[in-house]
C-alpha cells in the first residue's frame, strides 16, 4: 500500500513539476479556454509554462449562439486580450467591442502573408470571410500596454492569425487563410501630396492648394480598413478619408451619427456639408464596402474638393479589390 501511495505521489509530483506535465496541463486548459481556439505554440510564447495554467490563462467569457457571438479571454503576461467573434453580414449588433478602433494618431500596419488584417501595435485584427455562409470570423488581440514594439507586434499577429484559422475551423467557416504573418512596415511619416504613393495617391490636389501634408496607409487589396489624412500646416483645414470593408463597414455604419449611411449607398451629410460617403460590392467581403470623407476641422469649407477627393479615393480602392457597383454621391 505504501508503495502505491509513494508511486501516486511521485506521479503527481512529476505531473505538477516536470516540463512534460506542465505542457499536458496547459494543453488540457487550452481545450476549453476561449472556445478551444487558442493555438498552443503562439499562446505559450506569451505565458511560458506556469505550474498553474490559470496563472497564464486567467479568464474567459462566452456569449452568443453558434452563428453569432463571441469568446473573450485574457492571456496573462503582457495582458493580451483576445476576442474571437462570428459576425453575420447583416449584423445589427454593436461591433465596437469586437473590432476596436485604431489608437489615436496610429497608422494600421499591414498583416502580410495574405491575411485580411492589420495592427497598430496595440490593436491587432484579422477577418476571415466564410465562403460557405454569410458570416465572417473576426479575431482581435489588444495589448493593455501602450508601448508596443515590432517584436511583440509580430508575436501578437502570429497569435491572432493562428487563432482565426482555428476559430474558422471550429465554427465550420470555409475560407482561405494566409501564410505566416509578416507585419509589413507602415508607410513613412507625413509627406507631401506630390509624394503620395499609397491610399492618398491620385487625389485632385489642384482643387485644394491648402493641403500640403498627407499621412497615408499602403494601398493594399486585402486590408479591412485603410485611411488617408489630409492636412494644411498653416491652417486648420484638413480631411480624413477612410475605406472600410466587411465587418468594419458594418461597424462604421452602426456607429455613425449619420443615420442615412445605413439607408443609402452614397450621399452627403446635411449638417456637415464636407462629409460624403460612397459604397461598392467587393468580392469576398460580404457587406458593401464603405468609403467616407470627413472634415477634420470646422473651418474646412470646400465641398467640391471633398466630393472629388472621395470619388478618386473610392475608385482606386474599389479597383484594387475588383469591386463592382460603386455608387458615388451625386453632384449638386
């Protein structure tokens, strides 16, 4: 009897303390944690193998049905908050929890590797449209730290993309996931309109001589969100152009104060006469893409330029993604 007890104690000690035992217990925890979609290698890269898996995986929460809802969980180390969601193409739910906005003054860095995703160093997002149903699997990872670095961003991108592939498989979503995430460098700092070679390229600069500084994201055909910022150094004038695809377009429509965004494919704001929007059907993205231009200052007053800038921006973005049915705001 004593021998049996000693053997059991020895086995328990091995299970609790050995690296193999720690790995087994960690894998057991991952089978149910966050819906069972977190990848082992990419997760343990943040947490290590603690003696108690709860130390590295302290909390998760699930809400919704097999066709809609989300899993929310923490990965303890750098405090990575992961949200995996399945979003219907006609969703009317509030999506800002699933799809956080960029940090202030941040540019989205492309995910690379054929993924529809980006990171701003703190918020990382990837979407996988389902080819067999009108849904999209979306995974976001947010760092609680505001001091990101490229090494951490790369690890978070690898975690996010691997989780997205697992979640799509778990929820029966057929898709074409990308390869290893590369986290492509964003465009350089602000430059002049004449040097634009990304999302700001091709705008009608001759119609607004006050714009002398731009900030743009790379022109990428897979990014679920892109922007172009126009500024005037000696004035308060400026505009922000945004292109949103898939669930990001749904989020923009749901959060906008302009209720006509959900009712009309294109138009302009009644109260803000420099605000315009357009839309198009883009293959593989589900909901109609949304293109917007918004004045960054109350002193901006050039609706003719704003309408023309949006038209050029939307046309180039639609061409990159082979979109059809582009509808632009009509001329006055």
